C-alpha cells in the first residue's frame, strides 16, 4: 500500500432502497479494485438509516465514522430527531 490517500464523494438516491443497494454495490466493486493499493475515505450521503440494507452492504467493505448505536441524530437539519447516514 502506498502512502497516498484518496477521497471519494457520493450522494445516493433518496427515496428508493433498491436503487441505493445497486449504487452501493457499484461503489464496493469499484473500490475493491484499489483498496489493496491505496487508502481512501468515502464522504457520502447515503440517504439511509444506520440499520438499513444499504448500510449493511456498505459495511461489508467499509466502516462508518460512528458506531451504529452511537450515531447522533442528523435529520431534519433544523431539529434533528433521527439518524441518516
């Protein structure tokens, strides 16, 4: 692995879980080609709750910045009462 750090950014589909799952699968496929060579961080808005299938799929390859049961409320922006990642 090199000492280079790469960043990626994404914003997944907001209203359809099946589309988000396809998007995460593609993200996993692309990143798996490079994960052995490079370190990288994915900054994202996955439009998903921490326990969703989308996040479960994402966690097969990556770690979240917060532990599932410790993620702070993020939605709505004016008065957050629930967590989306």
